[in-house]
C-alpha cells in the first residue's frame, strides 16, 4: 500500500540512519579485576612486601601516636596531595582500614590507623 506525503500515516516506520564510520559503539569488556570484592582484596592488602612504600607507610600509621604529614612526605618522597590520596584511596577504601586524622590546636595533623 502506498501513500502520498499528505496521506502518510503518523505511525509509519522510518528507517534509522546508519552510524558514521569510526563512531561505532563498542561494549566495554569487564575484566576479572572489576569483579573482585573489597573483602577479597583486603586479604592481599594487609601483607605488602616488606621494603615497599606501602609497608613503610602502614608501619608508621600503626604507631601509637600515628604519623604527621611531613614524616610521610619525607619517607615516601611524594607530594602532599599524593600522600593524602594514598591514605584515602588505597589505605581506607581499597584495604578497608580506618584512618583517623587528628589535629590538636596549632600542631601538625596526624594520621593513625584505628584497630
């Protein structure tokens, strides 16, 4: 059945335009690492290699008074924003440890792992 432009029904099927070359939508493959749960990562994270920076930082954080930012900067050789990112991203989120930040008066901020 054919219709003229004036008689064409409103619910007529219109073919979709083909996507431009090079702009295909690819599905992102999920890696096996993305499926690892936090609890599974925690078992590896608590036992870093003895001479790595992560192990040194964790040892300082487990001290009774914790550690100041300047001490962490000196130990690791990192920038201040990198140390703070490591504490929140790796230590707190990935390893699942609780990091407490305290500041008494004008003293330097101290970081400590809470058991």
